[in-house]
C-alpha cells in the first residue's frame, strides 16, 4: 500500500507565508531582543523594582528566545526543501 501524499493549496499558501515572515527580518528581530534584554538585565543600565523583576525573568526569557531563534533558523534552512516537497506532491 502506498503512502498518502496531499498538497492542498492551503499548504502552498502557508509555506509561502512562513517564507515571507522569515525573510522579513523576524530572526534578526529576535537577535535585537536578545541584545536589548541583555542590556536591560544590567543594573548599570536599568535599576529599580520593575528592573529587578525583569532581571529575575530575563534568564528564562533569554533561553526561550535562543531556542526560538535556533528553531526558526533551522526552519528557514528547510523552507526550500518543504516547498519542493509540497510542489512535488501536487501543490504547484
């Protein structure tokens, strides 16, 4: 029995949507958030009660941003392969 292959036009539209978002600088925006957060986590740049709340949260937030950055970078590298697979499956 063969494997089911489906490439609805929605699949083509969604992978192009991924490409547009990734190509629009989304990954670079995450890098900018990391730089800004690293600066804000330094009491020499920002201090006070709210700053301390942020500084306590920042390590976890930073790791989440790093994880998302890595995952999106991997996805960006796979977008062409995913697009080819969708088109091969009949999404052209």
